[in-house]
C-alpha cells in the first residue's frame, strides 16, 4: 500500500470512528434485536400472518419503536444530519431484526425494500388477503366437518385443530357454534346424545369434550 493510500484509509477510519462516536444505540433497541427470536416465537409464513403481526407489533410497541413500522416515525428531511443517521441506524437494526422472524418463502418479496415501514406495509398487502381467505376456508371446513370413521377422540382433535388454526389466523369461533358443528358432524348413532346435549340446561365445557 502506498503512503497516499495508507493516509486515505486512516482518514476514512478516523472519520467513521468520529461519526459512530456520536451515537449511543438505545438500550431498548439492543434488547429487541438480541431477543426478538425468543419473543416472536414463529417464523412468518403464508398461514400465520395474524399471530406474527400481533407478536411483532406488541414487541416493537413495548420498546417504543412502533412508529418505524407504521411510518409515523418519519426520517428527518436532511439526510446528512446526525438525526437522520441515528434514525437510519435504528431503522436498519429493526429491518435486520424483522428478517430473522420471516421464513425463506416470504423473504424474496421484501429483500429489496429499504425501510422497516416498507417491509411492514408490503407484508400486510401481500398476506392480509391470503389470511382472510384462509379464515374463510377453515371456517368452511369446520362447518362441514363430520366424524366419519374416526374415533370420538380423533374427531374432537380434528375440530380442535381447525379452531386453533382459526385463532392463529386472527379470528375466532363462538363456543356455541363450535358445539353446534361438533354435534352436526356426529353420525345418527349419536342422536340421543345430541338431543341430551342440546336440551341440557348447563353449558358444556369444550375442554371436557376435547379431553373425552
């Protein structure tokens, strides 16, 4: 390396050191980046958008960074200012944190996006309609479920699986409706049981049914 090249490299290093000395990475940001995978316990895919969104939004809100997701924390106009560089430092750390919670199947849609807000909005636009379609599909499955040749335990486990998936998609089914679908799906041999349940004055616990 020539003397001029060495001098240039030293100046660049000195300039970078001086620039970074202006910043102290906020403790909440350090915590979030270090722990996001332990708190957001699922990787985003096309079937779990609602629960991923809820976990992610709650985590960033709790640490004061929800504005970077929603876009309310706008970057300073002067992109050469210290405020802008600090904004970008926070935003890019959040981008990196989000990447760690997103499955490889979804990453290609967002890898070219520059900010946390753009990533958030793109995921919302792409997966929210898919999520609604999934809820409709699952509720239709629940509406048409039948016991068939399954045992009672297998049948109730199947019902519970569908209900759990509906909840994971950010929707819900009322307990009375779940019981209605369970009873409707039973074969005629259970008619007396269905009648006794429907005329029972005391509410039936789904947990009791699921554990049968």
